[in-house]
C-alpha cells in the first residue's frame, strides 16, 4: 500500500500542475449561488482518487461557495456504506451537500462514467496489474476532460 501511496502522490502532483479547468466549467463554478460542501471519501492508495482529487480540488478552489473536505473511507464506514457502488466501497466518492441545512444535492464517483463502464467490463477478465495499467492509460489520454464534463452537468443540476 505504501508503494501505491507514493506513486499516487507523484501522480497527484503532476496532475495538479497540468490540469486546467475549461472556461465553461469555471463559469458554472463561479455561478454556484449557495454554500456547498463537497465530502470526498478517499484513501491514499487509491489510483482513481489520485486521478480525480487534483481536479476536484481545483474545481472547489474556483468557486467561493464550494468547500471540499476529504474523509478517509475506512475511518467513515457509515458514510461509505451509504454510497456503495454496485455493492462495493469504491472510491473516490464525492457527496455534495448544501451547507445551510446539509441536504444532499447529489453524488459522483468513483470514476468518470465512460471509464466505469470499461472497468466493469475489464475487472473480471484480467489480473489487477493489467487492469490498473489500462485505467492509468485511459486517464492519461482523457486528461481530466470527462470528469470536467460530468461536473459541468452536475453543477448545472445542483445549482437549480
């Protein structure tokens, strides 16, 4: 696990430097009209989290009305169990709540929808190292565009 954590720290640092939010997403984030809290369930060893957290953090920084909180999946079992993916504790998982009354506005995760579809197809057909390599290759080619597009849609819905 320590090896994955170190690798993920490197990936997150690289993505934090290379990620640029698109203009439409920036505008949507700046137009958030009430205070939101983004609760993100994660762990340092999670490769999907390493690919998502830098862009999630940049999105939260773009809006004065969005604050982001990172929670460890294994230290918050009740919350994690409320947001299972196909019965599993897949992370990262973001839950958006209205700060004024803690009403849930929606959730996202554990990975962009297109990759989730591929993951479900691949996971039983190959050993984990090959699966991890394919996931990483997909993230490298996508360059955070899928997550940005998905959040543009979510923010539009949540901001109504």
